[in-house]
């Protein structure tokens, strides 16, 4: 046992999970950065932005979706202090984000802002679908840690890592929102 009372195996598991997550988030950050750079290049080369004739983008809906992810992160923090029911709440908020995102995509397609409709629709769909896949991955991780058979120490460690991951996807959504909807 070390000074904090954990076994060397537990310390190694905690450290390797954190290192693995850091490497994974670094790779994801680079992929999102590359996509945002491509968007920035496309946008700076356009004669005007948004392109002429583009319908207005539903900024409020995209912002509300971001608030769901931020709330999921807060729920995961609460779960660390108050128990797994809060993690189930985070799971529900993340699922609601995906449902609302799908609804937003449907409205964008209906208003001719979908894929193939022009630069803005193409860029937003590429970024937001890639992001949604990452949110889905976080929800799978939360669902796994909620299994009743998971040991308490493993659940706490996984909950900490899931919180970091969901914070990452929330920050990425805010960056996407600012890049596409605000700037």
C-alpha cells in the first residue's frame, strides 16, 4: 500500500486510465482542430459569409444543445459526491443532447442547410456529426460505469474519467458553436 492507502495495482490502473484518456483526448483535439482549420480556410476563401442566399442558422437551438452538455458535466460532478443517480441524470442529458441534435439536423435539412446545400451546411454537419459520435462514446462509458457489478473503486475512477471526457466534448461543442454560429 502507498501513503494514500491504495494498492500498487490500483494506483497503476488509475494512472494508466488517466494517461490513456489524455492521449485519446489529445488525438481528438487534433482531429477537431484540423476540421475547424478546414472550416476557417473555407470561410476565409468565401466571397461572403454566410454565403449569399443561405437561410438563417438556428443559433438558439444549437446553444440550447450546448447547455445540455454543460448540465451533463455538472451532473457527473454531483455523481462523484452524491452517488450514481446523478450519473444516470448525466446519461439522460447526454441522450437528450443527441435527440435534440438530430432534431436540429432535421430542421436544417428542411430549410436547405443540410449536407450538400453549401459550405455552411457541409461544415456544420461534418463538425456536429463527428462531435455527436464522441458524445455517444461518452454516454456508452457512463452506461458501463452505472452497471451494478462494477467495483466501487473502479466506478469512482471511471466516473472521474467520464467527467473529464464529457467536459471535453462540452468545450468542443462551445468552440464549434462559437466558430460556426457567432463568428
